[in-house]
């Protein structure tokens, strides 16, 4: 070997120490994000959840209710939870310089309430997990943390390679002293969660360095001066017709997200999934742009037809956040996240004891 086992252990320990606090924090926030909708509903039941009653209102009635409540504010998008009959529709509204989440009962078109988007608990957790609330700098830091986790996994694998599978036979010797218990837990969970940690570190590195690359590109690119155009006139817009056009064109297509035009001439964008959509390629498998002047489909994009770079980026994101496989995937990811938390803590105690 190029490096001795002693050197490999030192690398393993220092990589774990350097990234340890961040890894612990990311594992905690990641476990929360696995159940973001459930937690959000638990914390805000009066606005997030509704009682299913009768037939849901059409999208034009939902839009009319929003326009009546917010006549001077900019409507940005709608999030529709297809297949979840007890979830309110969530609109995003720009009110002066603030972004609001507004909730609408899909059965009555009643506005249930609003809250500041950027102070919502689940949104703060997401921003912390994704970039530490630090923008570009946060992506740089977390990209390096991902490298630390990957390096720690690889060096740990090499160091423990000779006793890799014996950990299952030994188990955790709870009757022994704390040092042995910590070591047994650390090794057992490390081997059990090895693949999970490799996926988390590799996808995290890829995700953050994609963000870094884009951020650098934006910094270096020359800013274009955009011409001001009139605000979009919502009185001419029919969401119900747009939905019908897309569903006539693509059988089984369910609209789950609508991005409104901001300026005259902008397209209306409907995103959602068809029965043949591939979940691991992204949350929304199909995007359809509608020309608001002609009412016709202007552009169609299916994720399965995208280039390889797009597919790789979205597969990495879905793998990282565990959004592709339902309840079973969430349970596996939760166990993996808890394993990393325990490993980080036990690893620190092992290092501290050896240091002493």
C-alpha cells in the first residue's frame, strides 16, 4: 500500500473532524426535509390541510379568488398537490418586496391564510441544508464538506477492510466499556450505511459544484440590460382552458405546478407528470409552455428526452433528497441519516479518547 494503515486512520479521523459538525448538521436537516410536507402540515394545519368536500373548484375560480384578494400584487406560481385530496393549493405572491405563501381551499376557493415564505420553518431548513443561508459561499463550503465525507468513507473502508464483515458477527458489545461500545457502533453503522454515505457524498459534491459553476458563470457574464415591458394582464388568462389543452394533448397529464407570466408576451408554464414520467429524473416530468396570446402550446419538454447532463444533474438531486420512491425510500433515508448522526458522535468520542 502507498499509505500505511496508521496513516489511513489518521486521514479518516481528520477528515471526519474537519467536516464532522457540518455532516451532523446536514444529517439532521436532511432527516427533517424527508418529511417536509408532513412537518409543515403538523405545524400549520389551519392553512396547509383542508377537509375534502364535494368537487374541487376549477383553476379559473382559484385564480379569481387570488386576484380578488391580491389585486395589486404579483402572482408568481401555484403549487397543486395532485393525488393528495386533503392538501391546500399554495400560491406564491410577491407583495412589495416580500414573498408570501398563500393557501387556498381547492373545494371552496377560500383563502385560508398567508405567511412569509422566507421565514417558514421548512423553507429555512431547506435553505440551511442547501447553502447554509450563505448563497454562493454556502455552496463552496458544503462542496468541501462533501469531499470530507467522501474521503472519510473511503479511508474508513480501506482502514477497516480486513474486518469489514466481521462487525456483523461481533455486533455491539453493550456490556463492555464506553470506548468499545462507541467503536462497535461506529464500525457497525459505518459498514451498514456505506453505500448510503457514498451516494450522499457523491451526489452532494456534484450538486454543489454544479451550483458553484453556475455562480461563477453568472459573476463572469456580462449583465444584459432588459427592456421594460407591461405587466401581464391576468384578465385574459384562462387556467382551465390551458389545463384542458395540455390534458387533451397528453393523456393522464396532471398539472402540479403553474408558473405565471410576469410580463406581456411571457409564456404560461404548466409542470406536472404523465403516467410514463420517470420519477428519478425530477419532481415534474413534463413542462408545457402556453402562448398566452394564441392560447396554443408553444413548447413541450419531457425530462426523459433531455440531454445527459440534465439527466445526471436531476438524478443526483433526486437521489440526494430521496424524493423518488415514496414511503419506503423515506424510511431507508431516515435510517441512513440517523446512522450518520450516530457515527459522527461516536467518531468524535473515539478520537477524543485516543487523544487523551
